[in-house]
């Protein structure tokens, strides 16, 4: 199939529709407003629901209601707006509701800036809402991967009955790249049934109840342990990562999203200087591919592990957990919308090597 | 022997947790009877709030969703937009609807969201133990207003029925109470009308029901009914605030 040129935000919206999503609720915020704009035109054409909500809080609660009513549903926002969605995300996890949340990250904290950043890693992977919960978090590094992962995001959300987050930095949302639509579109009619959904009893069954309240401590503990068991299954089965030239490398860069592309360029610069460098790129940042990273880092050839982020250092904590002390871990990053250059990244590796 | 009165099919046989004398039980029954009489129990999805009626999902005999505090109108919007042929209602207290959830209820009404809201106003936070609500009367004592609500400090009570009636999307707004058999009958008629208008696709409908909280008001159930009649109704006058069917006539 011929390649088409797509902007990231529009591609993710189209990919959602092709993944059988027929329900979108959202609120405008830069740098992701092309998603609701695209949805406002194309979702009704696909026979679906588009609604611009009065706030991100309302949007995520509309997602909650629609998901509870059995719809394949999503919302999108950017960092400050995703902060507002945390309450609803926690409730969706508690009530075990599927749904996809797109975060096109910008600089923070607070109002920060509208330029690309990765400062929401902790929020995405540790949870910004209350209680013991997890999200599956995909961190695509190019627009082809964005559209490829979108269908999987909805499928995993339904399979595990939990929200899935697509964690993009603003660069991925705003740039254009040639892509291919590899998977055939999914019809909402072909999606698996959701017998738990509140669609009306027709007085033929007991009422379905969507709920996250378990007032009895024992019952709430049982609920939490059951969720934890589910999260363990996700950890076992859903880790995704990619390696580039990591076999026999002296330097291992670890990065997700846009910085992974910078790290590839930095590895090329080091190669010209006679230093073999590779890139380990987590595609899921939760569950994090700790063991796979450990296997790469423990190779005899590896002298240093260099984490690259568009933040002041958040994923580096997971890198340290994965490497677990077998090799030194260092960090290079810029925040607030400043993107490190490949030369700066390469220099950080040289510094870590003591050269 | 003829049965003249029994539990509505719209209620489950779960024993409610409401305090003695609380009027939530009456209001639940009125909603349940309406759903049964209109034969819509099997196509209704209710949304429970956070507050005293948080367990409403266990009491109504239809599909239910439990919402975060104040978010019931947003949750109901999500349900209704996905299932436009179903009947969707929210059941919310004054803390839930008139404080933390003012944004959600206002915009649901503004959009003319085709849902019905049962707004139970007892002028206090019941579940959390008698704190001041946005609907607490000036001078009324609460655990966070121990000397009584002071207008200069906390303002005056918010009148939600009047507020929402200004919005074009609101099809029917009425304030009722359940302090006497006659008032209960009036409340029932109002609730039924709201659901009927929803079935006709007319837009947002809300019935505000003035309700008692003997426990947190520190009154006996009978005294609480009297207190409501004497003190709440002058501040929150009963009546129809919006009726799209009259405007068209």
C-alpha cells in the first residue's frame, strides 16, 4: 500500500476510528487540539459520538460513563489537562473500565510551556490518581508506531478491562511522517461482547453495576488483590521494547519517544569516533521491560548505560531498577520544551566513559 | 386477599442504610414507582452520586453506575450519548450537585442533555457528618459553621432550580418536597413528567426535592419536616421553574 503523509495528532485520531473507537470526549489544549478537531469532523461520519466537554474532568467522566455502557471510547489531552483527568482514571481502574487516554506531553510543571517534553512519566507510570492502580502505557517513537499501536491499545484495554495510555511527546503529535495503514479497519460490530456493561437489564437479568466503592475493608482488600493479580498478568505478557545495535555495544542509550531517535543519531556519531553504541527503547513504559534491559546491560562489552529524556530525569529511576547496579547509569536530559541535540547526547556518553 | 401496597419493582430487596426519618427512602420509592409505571426499568441506567445516596446503586432495580463526586451528569452524558434510546437518570445530593459538581450539572443542562436529574437538597452534608453545604441556610448550624452560616463569610444558599432554569437546554425544572402526603403526590407527578419528557427526547429535566436530615439537623423526624416547611421553603420556593411544554403552548 502507498505511504501517506500524516500529522501525528491526526493520525492517532484516524487510527482510533480504524480501531473501532466510536466515541470521543475531549477538551482543547495545545499541542493536541488537532485530535478533537479531527474527531469533530470524522467521528460523526463514522457513525460515532464526538462531544467537546466543559473540562478535562468532565471528559474523562464521560469516558467512564460511555465505557460502562459498553462503548470503545477514548479521550486525549496534554499534560495540564491530563492532570485533571487523574481522578477519572483512578475511578476507571477501580471500576475496571477499558478506555484509551492519549497524552501529548508538553513542558511543566503547572502551565509550563506548549513545547514538547516528557515530564509526565511519573504521572503515567506511577499514577497521578489515588489508590493502588496501574495503566498500560505505550510510548511510541514515530507516527507509524503510533497508528500501529492504537488498535492494540484498545484491544488490551478491553482484554484486561483497564485504561491504556498512549504517552506521546509533543514532537510526535505535531510532526508529519509518511505512514502505512497496515491493519484492516475494525468494525465496532465485530468487537467482543461486554456482558458486564450497563445497557439496560431488559428485565431479563440482574442489574449490572459499575462501581469502585468497596466500603468493607476486607472486600476492598480483596478487590485490590484481584487488581494486583491482573497487573501481574499484564507485567508477564505485555512488555514491549526495541533494541538497535545493542549486541556487543560499549554504550547503551535508553530512551523512549523522540529522545530514542536522538539517541540513534548520537550512536551514529559515536560509531564514527570508533565507539560502538546501541539504543534500548522501551515501547511500554508500564509494564517496564526491566529484565530485557538487564540482559542488554549485563553484557561484558557494556561500559555505561546512558538515559536520555526530555525531562530532568524520571525514567532513569526505572533504568536503575532494570540495570540493578551491574553497570553505571548516567543521565542526559533537557526539560521545558528544550530538546537535547545528538551531539550533546553523544558527549554525555563520552563523559560517562571518562573520555 | 388483595394487595393494596407493596415494594415497587423498581427497588431491590436490599435494606437501605438511611437514617430513621430521612426522606431519601420516599424519594427512592417515587423514582422506582415511576420507572415501573412507565415500564422502563429494563431500559434505564441510573447514576449514583457520592454522599448519603452513594449506595443507591444497590437499591434501584436497574443497571447502575457509581460516579465520582459531582461527576454524575458527565457520566450520564457518556451513557446517554452511547445509548440514546435508553433512559438515563442521576440521583444527586446538594454537596454533590451544587458544590463540587456545579460545572457538570450546568453544562449537562446547557447542552440539553436528554437525561433526568433527581436533586435531593437537604441543606447539609449528611454522609460526612453535617458540614455546611452550598444550600445551607444563613444562620443554620453545621459542623463547619458551628455558629451558623454567616452571609459575610460563606455567602447565601445557591438556588439550583432557578439557576438552571435560565438555560435554554433545560426542558423541565421543578422544585418539590415530600413533607406531607399531598407534597409526595406532587413530587411523584413532577418526577413522572421529567421521565416522560426524557422519553420524548425533550432535553434536560431536573426535579429538586427538598429533603430532611433529622440526624445532622439534630431534630426528630417530625420536627425536621416542620423545620423544612418553615425554614427551607421560604428560601427555596416550591414550583415549576421551567416547562418547555408551556412555552410552546
